[in-house]
């Protein structure tokens, strides 16, 4: 095979032609004949015993061409990419295939190339780091949340329902005298004042007594589901039970139930945990903004295939999070199972995919610009860290990913740290 007519275009694509000679094509045709002859029946010959010349005489000399061309295409593509040192992304497309009268074959491939990346500013980037300040009110709010989680529900039947009570109800919804889907439930527990139902519903439960039945008139909001948006409906409601939360006292006994000797110790521990979480959140926001700025400072035209591949990867990951084994499923099947369409994918997943691709291009460019390398020891430490984080053996992770991938990820980590270590944090009021 020989490569000819290589053309690199401004839009990060390349077109090249690879020709195989007569001998290569003839050998491929012969292999195609051997592969298929057992399935061919020719009158006068036992099945699979007809000579190639006879088969070609009956069906045409091109009968085995397609299989031969299919066999040679990957070899032709690999030769073209290797000989021209092309860094290809995505799958190639074959724009033309020809078999000459001399029975040689030529392929013309069109490929997308890894984009040319020009770094902008990636050192000394300024970004806001939120100030961490945990006040007494934050501690009290967390304590109140713990109290509510540990509250006892006390039944009350000697008064009317009030905001803050939990009402156990049956309800049945009617639109123009007809039941509508999703409007009926029995034994439903509803915290009055939680605003978890349609506006106005909980307000009309207030004042009811246990055992009472009542018609509640509701107008659904204009932005509700299409069939009910803006419609007037009637809910037939029966109140079965009413309970009120009895919160534990905030004292040393309450602290003891949560593993502390005194309430002051418990408060100090809550403050420490809140400060830790807030600090981690502030640092994450700072890191995210710095890397986002550095990525946006790139000058690059990202090939569509890179974004599409990353979008597919993210979609498969999301499906896996819901317990779907998507290994043998097409993207269309995955979207159908997840109940999403192209518009949803383009609106919610594609932007994240594009951002990840841009971040990857940033880190690869920094690695190259800064001549970042890693040692075998660093790679091994990184491998062990990955294995520990996913609860696997290092040997299993190495076998699955390979050390080249591990080394690449370690380089990206070092590039990320280089960007972040030079970044300048600003207080919010200076932003």
C-alpha cells in the first residue's frame, strides 16, 4: 500500500488517499472467496466446492469485492494515519472507494484532527474565594434540624388542625366532576406549612378535625402540568389523624444521646463540622472558577466528534448511576430508557461535555508547555490512590486502565496543581 494526496484543511480535518496494489487486492479477494464459498451453492457442484472462477462467472467478478475492500480498509487507514503522523479524533469516514480495471483498490478517508490549542493566561488567575464565617445562628439551625429528626409524633384529637401539624389524609381530585390521574391517595402524611402541595391546599386543611370530611377548591398554577395548568379542581379530603412534633429539650441529655458529654461540646463539634464543610465548598468554588477562566482563555476550535464522544460518555455514566448496564446498548436505547430526548441531552448534558473537553485540552496544553513529566514512583502512588478511592486492588486498576493512562492522569493532576498554586484569591467584596 502507498499513501498519496494528503491534504490538511484549516477546519482541523485532513483528507488522504491510500492505494493497494493488484497483488494485495487479489489476495484479499481470494481470502473473501475462501471465507464465503461454503455458503454458496452452484448447480453441478457440491455446496462449498464450486471454484472461484465459476462463482464469479455466474455472479460477476465483483462478487467478492466488498468483503475484500472491508478487510483492507482498516489497514489502509492505519497506514495513512501512521505515515503522516496524524493525531486523529473521532471515527474516520470513507469518502470514496474505487477498484480500477487493473484490479487495484484505493480509499479516500476524511478525518478530524486533534485541535490546535493556543494557551491564554493560565498562571496568576484571580478568582473569588468565599469567606468562611460560621455564626451562632448556623449552629442553632443545625441543632434545630437534629431536634426535628429526633422528634416524637404525638397524636392530637381534641383540637382543630394547625400549621406545623402532620395530617394523615385521604384525598380524591376531580376536574369538571371527573377524577384526574395522580389526584388520589389514601393515608397520605402531609406536614401543614411545608408547601409541598398545590398552593392553597394545606391552608384549607387547617381548621379541620379528625374524622371530618371536606371539599377543597384549588386552582392549579399556570406553569403546572399541561392537562391541569390553570384549571379549577375539587379535592374531596378526609382527615384521619393529626400529630404534632414534640422536640427534645436542648440540654446535656440531648447532647448525650448524640455522643457528647455536654451541650457545649456538641455545639463546638457542630461548628467545627460546618466550618470544615464551608471551607471545602469555598475551596471547590475557587478551584472551579480558576480552571474555568483558564479554559476559557484558550484559543481552540473543538471538533464536534470530541464533544459528541464526551456527551455519550456522560450519558452512559448517568445511566450507570441508575443501575443500568449500558455496555451493549446504543445511545438511542439509553435515551429511551432514561426518558430523555435530543433536546434534553443538548440542553443539560452537552454543555457539561463541552466544558470537560475544553478542560482536558487546557491540561494537555499546559503539560506540553511546561514539559511536565512523572516518575514511576509518582505513577504508582497515583495508581494506589485511585484503587483506594474505588475500593479495588491496584493490580486490577492497572490491568483495566494501563499505566500509560495512569501516567497521563497524574500529569493532568500536576498541571492542575500548577494552575491553582499560582492563582490569586480575592475576597468577595473585592470582586
